[in-house]
C-alpha cells in the first residue's frame, strides 16, 4: 500500500492509497472553491450527560446525484470532482460537509449566560470520506483481495493519524450502504469520524468491561466470544484469526459481530496475518448479507475501537455489521420502544438469522463452523 498526500482546492487534505507503486498523483484540483469551513457545535444534554452534534450547514450537502454527477468518481477533462486524479485505487479526504470540526469559539461563556439552558462546546474533531474504488457500480463485497487489503491498511493508517490529533478522543471507522439506511451518495465509500469525546455506546461498553474484569479477571468480549463458540448455534463463519457470530441478544434483524481472537485495542494493532484474513472474511460476510434475500441489503458496518488516551486495556476491537431489512419487502423502523426508550424489539430470532447467513455462503477460504471450507 502506497500513500500519497496532497490538498484540494479549498485546503482540505486528500490521501491516495495505491495498491502498488508507480501511480501518478500529481493532478491538481482545478475547482474554484472557497476555503473549507465548518459550523458544527456540540450541545450538552443534561438529562443523559451526552453531547449532541449540531451541524446545520450539512442541509446543503449533495443528495443522491445521478451517476454522471457523482462527486466521488474520478475527475475527467470536462468535470472536476472531489478526486482530482483520472483514476484511483483507494482515496481518503476531509469531508466537504463535516459533522464535526472547528465551529463556535471554545469560550462560549457569553452564550451560556444569555441562554441558561444551553451548554455548548466547539470540541473540534474530524470527518473523512473513504472511497473504496473508482468503480461507481462496485461495492466493498466485490473488491479484489488486493484492493480490500488496501482499504484495511487505509483504515489503520487513518486511525493512527487521527489518534495523534489533540482534538480527537476516539476514532470511528464505518460504512453506511443503501438508500434505506440514509445514504446520500451511491458510490462505494465509508467514513471515518474523529470524535472530540468518547461516544456514549463506547463508554457503556468500557464500563461493562471494567466491571467484568474486576469480577473475573478476564476480558468481557473474549468471554462472550468463547461462549458463542461453545454454543456454536449462532456462529456464521470462523477462521484462524477471526470469528463472526450473530449475538444472542441481537437488536437488528441481521446483525453480526466480527471479533479478532487476539485482544487488540484498534485496527493499527492488528498484525499482518490478522489484516489479511480480515480483508477476506469481511467481504465474505457482505456477500452473505446480499444473498439472504438475493438482493443487496442496506447495512451499517461499525468498528468499535479503543479511545485514544483512556481505557485501552479494557477495549477489544470488533465490528458490528447489521441490516434493517427484516424480510424481502420489509424493513425495521425504530419506533416508540427503540427510539424513545432504547429497548429494541427484534422480529428475527438470532439463531434463524445465523442459519440464513450460514446457508448464504461460504464464498471464500475462511472456515465454516466445525472446520469445513
């Protein structure tokens, strides 16, 4: 993997990650763009003790453009896009419409005095877009072995880079796919958020991990993985370094957790063998999702990584991959119980979901439960 860093016309950073050396990345962004700015701010919810991001400038972001107007395709002689080169392997760049970033002034005492119910913070942070391929009609699941590995290396490199920033407390790598999920650009891509705080879900997981380790002396996710392997009923696929299973208390109709056997805090901590198998097993899982109903499932793929500077010894890297599709013609909407109370009601039994996903593969050399191929 060969990285090359340059800048877009408005000053945003762009990094090309090439499968092999030799690519010419000297193309210049010819667009006439004003300097990049962000007006995001964080507002504190006193009832839950959580930060809410307010990013009203994102109302004007690009929304479901036609293929010939896609901003993530390579630039051509007649149309300049977010990627100046005429072709690329993998590209990461600062989001033009970021949810996080420098916004209101850090000192907002005057605003708090004028509005006693308002506590806000600029916070900082960073939002990046990860383009998996220049092929508009592709998907992560259709990538070659080499390209999927390049994406994994890009994830790890950007996690390390963002972790060095003073305004980033946690790095979140994720992908949203499908219009039903809320995707506004169809080009195969993911995102990376550098949060200026540790997210509520991560904090809750770390607190649970701490309680478990103090009580047992063992890692919580390692024990969950061992229990799922012993039960075997919800295992989808397993290899030498990773196991994928439907959690016993899955919230979503189709939800898989992909966990490395070795406890590591984040993607940069994976060794060569773990990264290679990850590129293979992840594509295998995505292919299984698409074959459950013989139609591409909308999904969210979310990487849980350790915070940058705290509780790294408690964290255990893992992927949560889930779809809102519960039947060929039905999706799960978050209604009163889920949205208001946070109590999920799942229409698909986890054991049935695991069975359907097992039957939808395998497509790779990753082992199936019981040691088969």
